[in-house]
């Protein structure tokens, strides 16, 4: 307990899923938390977070809106005094091969997942530079480090976040600011539930679950725990890194050979 004592965290996508779980975990460790989301929080993890936090705030808005983000950052500074940690967890899913995906859908995915990460960082960084310290955590994906069938826009957006993280780490390391990414596997969030709610995708969903070597989907709190590590001084020598938290999804492929050779 207390690994973020006295810190202020600004969390995008804070109303649900990974963002809400991270807000709650940060608060449990002593951070004041300011949430930003296009949705309004409806209790659950966010409510638990603010009840645990020494101070908190929330602004409704879209990460594609530069002016809205600027206003939220200003409100956070006015209320909580500073921003030590930026958690960029706002994101959307998308699917379709390149020749079929509508241009509007491509733009929506790239703008929220990639441009939203850029805009939130762009608005918080001047404050961190003024402070001479800061910590940015970008939520990418395993789909940002390897391909996934039909995931053109989503994969492109998350792959770009991975490389943007490296660039930002280089640009700001000597200014006292660390920048890292988390690459989750498939996590049981409202976003994923929405994508795989169609009955015809049940077999596909089962295969995706089985592709994780631990044999299950991840939980939002497991990503929040990884974010806590990156936000804390326990990771003080880590920057420019993409931390894969995927239950073994990218470890390799199983073909039953262990069973053939007498393995369990």
C-alpha cells in the first residue's frame, strides 16, 4: 500500500474497463485520481476508486477533442495541483480487412486509439516538463506487436502507439519523464464483450480464449496491476518499454506435442 502516495494520476477511458480498474488500483495505493471519458461513470470500479482516493475529479469528453482535453488538464491542475501519471487507456475496437473497412471507421479507430493518445500526452506534457518529472503509460495491445486476422485499423493504431511510446521515451527521458506501454492480451471488458457478443462468433471467441496459454481471458485488474508497477518507483529504470500482459498469447503456438511426449 502507498506506492503512489501523494501522486496525482490523470486517467483517460476512466469510466469502465481497464481505465476504471486502473483508477481504482492507483487510488488504493494513495494516488489522487482525475478521470476523463466520453461516458459518464456509473458506479462500479470508478466509484470505488474515488471513495478510496485522497482527492479526485472527473471530466466528460472525447480524447479526439484537443480543447476538451486542455480544459480537463487545467481542471485537474486547479483541483489537485499537478499531474504525476498519465494513463492513456481510452480506446475502441474495430475490424475488417483493408478493402472492406469504411473510411469513416478507419478514421474513428485511428483518431481515438492513436490521436487520442497523442492529444492527451500533448496536453499533459507541458505540466510534467514544468514539474521536471512525470510518467506516461500508453495502453497498446498484443495486436500492436503482431497481426490479427481482419484487424487492420485496430492493429495499425496500436502498432503506432507502441512506436510512439519509444519516441516519447527518447524525447523526454532527460527531462525526468518516463514513457512506457502495456500490451494486453484479450481482456474481459465491456469493449471485448461488445465485439464478441454475436452468437456466430462464439467458436471464434472460444479459439481466442484457447490461444492464451493460461486458458482464459485477462481481467482488467491484472492490467491495472501492471500499470501500477510502471507508475511506481519500482520501475524507475524502465522507459521506452512495451510490457506484454497476455496470459501467454504471444508466447507461441501449441499443437499437442507435449501430450504426445507424455506431458501434462
